[in-house]
């Protein structure tokens, strides 16, 4: 507001100066010279107004961009949802914008509603399964084996988000079908009704069992990766064996020296086996 008043006062002052100058020139040099000066002044004034308007628009756009970035960051921290990893960055931002009240959008009416799952909308059992899957994936991403590129990082970056998305999608369908079953069971339950519902319930149980098996596969993979991490830590500790050999040399303990060397050889084999099993466990996820 203060800046706007400043610009307005500056504009008025400029107009006053132009009028005074034109009057002086008209008196001294005649009306023709005064007209030329006035035309030039008007051109400068138009340029000033256009420049000010462009600057103001840019400032407003920058401020809007900063505010939108803050609001999007808030949504990422406070709204728990799983998005389709196939979304483009623009589409992902459009999903996030649905949860910003100021924009007047609605998640329920979003054109991408089928491409994200709101975790709070899942039933407790479904949320628990999804949390297990997420925890398994996070343990893989934060593992030392992943950091040191012993695992197929590119495959994990594609495969694991896809696994989480597909699990979340199935859990949402199961939640809706569970609600449907609960509504159907309200009131009087007849043999005819049960004849319809029992096959549906069996199909639902089979689906839940299949999703649970997928989550358990992720957990097994994560466990293999953790075992590989443990082997890596052991390998790092093995590098300290020289210090212990020196200590034993001073104490003249040949048996302990041989034991250290044997443990080192065994550890190399364990490390290779652990990493190989982790990679094989990851490959089975894509089957």
C-alpha cells in the first residue's frame, strides 16, 4: 500500500513538473516547442507507467510463487497420501494443490482422483499393511548397501514406488468393499443374503491375503538388505584386524592370529552371499 502511494505521488509530481516546463517553454519559445516537449513527456510517462505495471506484476507473481511453494511444502508435511509414481511433476503438483484451501480446489473432484490414495481414508487394517510396506521400502532406501550401490539403485527407484502405489490402490478398493459388506450386513440377515455375500467375502479375504503376501515380500527384501548392511559393517570392522594382529604379535599368540585370519576369510564369503541374496530378493518383487 505504501509503495502504491509512493508511485502515485511520484506520478503526480512528474505531471506537475511537465506542466510547469511546458508553460515556461510556451512563454519563452512558443507553443510549437511546448507541444513537442509535451509529446515527449507523454511518451516518457507512458513508458514509466508500462514499466511500473510490468515490475508490479513480476513482484506479485514472485510473491505468489513463494507463497504457493510454502503451502505445497505444508501439504507434503501434513497430508498423508500415496501418489501414482507415473504422474508427471506438473500432475503431482496439481494433486498437491487440491489440498490448499486458498486455491478453492477439491481433492474429490480432482481429475487425478484415481491416481492418489488418501491414507486416512483406508480402514485401520489397510493402514497397518501400508505402513509395513512403507517401512520396508524406507529401510532399503536408507541402507548402506543402497548407498554404496551394491544394489540395483535404478531398479529400486522404479520398482519400490510402484509396489507401494499398487498396494495402496488395492487397499483402497478393499476398504470400499469392506464398507459395502458392512452396509449389506445391517438389519436382518437372511440365508439368501448370505448366499450372495459369502462368495464376495471370500474373494475379499483372498485379496487381502494376496496383498499381505506382497507386503511380506517387501519385508523379506528389506531384511535381506539389512543382513547385507550387517555384513558391510562386519567388513568395515575387519579392516581393523591389523591392529589386533599387532597386539597379538606382541603377546605371541599364534592361535588367535590364525583365528583372526580364518574369520576374515569366512566374512568375505558371508558378505558376498548376503549381497547376492539381497539382490535376488529384490528381483523376485518384479515377478
